[in-house]
C-alpha cells in the first residue's frame, strides 16, 4: 500500500463540493482544519467544541501535549 501526501496550497473552502457531504458547511470544515493545525491540547479543543472544559490547559497525553512537553525539556 502506498500513501500519498496532499499539499493544499491555495486551497479554499469554495473548492469543496458540499453536495457530496451532507451536513458539511464551510464553518464546520474550518473548525476541522483548525483542529488539525492547532498546537493546543486536542482534548481541550474537543471539550470546548461540546461546551465542556478541562481543569487545566492541557491533558498531558495527546500528541500536542507530548510534543510541547518534549520541547520544554
């Protein structure tokens, strides 16, 4: 199996055929992209999306928390 890396240079939400994806809106797509590109704690972002919160700013277990901890060490 081969994997392909997709480079989205000059990508714009208007390039998406939304009729192929019922329920997907430009706002939802922007939120998905922001989640993937964020360096913030993944759990924090998910909980915020659902109106919840963490007791701290980081879970310490997701990829971003581990990466930030490694950089600080």
